[in-house]
C-alpha cells in the first residue's frame, strides 16, 4: 500500500501517481468523473479536508516549516496555527507583496503567487475550438453567466499555484464586483494529462485548458475602468477571476464581502483579498475582453522568476524544458 504523505517537496508526487489511472485511459476517466468513482473521490477529498482541519494535523506544520526554510517563511506572519489548513492559508506580513501601480487602473497585477501562462487569445462562446493548441469554453467556464459574452474573442491567462505557495487570491484590478459564484460543482480528479501540466519546467505551457471548466470552481466578475493613452477614463469593461479547485482540494472560499448572491455591487481595490484555497493544487484563470490584454508585459527590475533550490525544482516542476513530452512515452504503472 502506498503511503500518502504531505510534504513541501513531494506535494504533487501522490497526485501524479494517482493520475496514471486515467492517463490516456478512457475507462479510468469515466470511473473518476461519474458514478461511484466520482462519489469516491468526492468523499476522499471531503475526508482529507476534515483531516487537515483537525487538531491532529498540526504535526504536519513543523515538517512544512522546516522544508520551506527560514527565507521563505520570513514572508509570513507566524502564529500558533490550530490545524494544517490554517497554516496552509497563512497570512503574509504587511508589505511582503506590494501592489504595483496601485492608482493606475490600467495595470493588471498577479492574483496570487503563481506560475503564469497565456492560455488563448480567441476565447470561444460554446464549442471549444483549438487556438494555438489550447481551447476553452468560456460560457461553460462561467456556468452560463450573462457576462460570459463579454469575454468572447478575448484572452485567458492561467495562474497556477504550487502546493507550497501562498494560497490566497486577490483582485487583479480595481473596480466593482458585479457577480460572484462559489458553488459551481464539478469533478475532483480526472485531469486528462496531469503529468504534462507539470512537464518542461514551464508549468502549464501549451496545455489544453478545456478540461478546467469541468472542475469544482467559482468566479467573480469585476467591472473596471479603461483609460486612454493620456490616462483619462475611456469607458468601462470587465475582468473575470475564476478560482479552480483541483485534485486534493475542492474548496473555493470567498471572504464574506464577496459571498454570493451579491445584493449589490461590491467595491474592490486592486490587490484586495478575495478568497483562498485550502490544501491541494489549484489555479486561477483570468479572463479579459477582446483586445484588452494582448500579452504579459513587465517593466525592468520586476520579478520574473526565482533561481530555485534543486529540491523544489525536482519536487514541483519535474522536468527541464528540453525534456521530451511524456505523451510520446509508453504508459508506466
């Protein structure tokens, strides 16, 4: 029997091993996404969540703190966390993540500590049509929200959180939240090609994000102002933030301020906390209107990455960029 252990540097090992059940295996995929298999993985996820909420889970905290090391833990407020899940959603120290261009409404900021990839630049309304090797059904992703049509022909950006990352997500722009959902049901396991998501070091690059509209998720739609080249107001538009719970989590937890159903629009500042994910892997998908977010753009001196400890690279990213895709290899047990 394989022992499922929770550690910083092996955070994705067990999920990756479990994914072989449905890797290029239609029967395995059916088992995980409907009927008894879906119920089993739902029960497992709920039970694991209860375990991570229990006082007994505190023993994991010391292990994670030691593996994260003093340099990374220096970003966080140190508390007597009552259980592992409260440690997992630990709070940053004030000033640890300064918000860039706080007063410039045209500047979009990262919603979380994450690996970022442009997903697609021509979102489709209904049928997923491949664009640049990836596809996404934006109407299904937003569960037929009336705002889905705003993003037809627009851009999606994936923001993938690693298991050892800060697990709160924040508003990427300032404005008003006009709609929020945190209750969209979906599957818990059954990513078609989880190993490929981790492959090549650049997590999620070139991945087919179509499947994420089938996972447990929520969303917020933010009405924001557009500015012209002189910095003056030039109309308004919308940005979507879609938190997706994957594998060993299904929690999409919003702060009370953003809990649906919203009775009126809720003001949100750029960088303001919206919610968190508890233990497991997860991602945010940002949605932008047509021609409003053409590319990821950085200013000189801004962070673009980290020179990693090899232990973290091996545990979380698994392969160098030049490694041949696993899709071309035989299945392994």
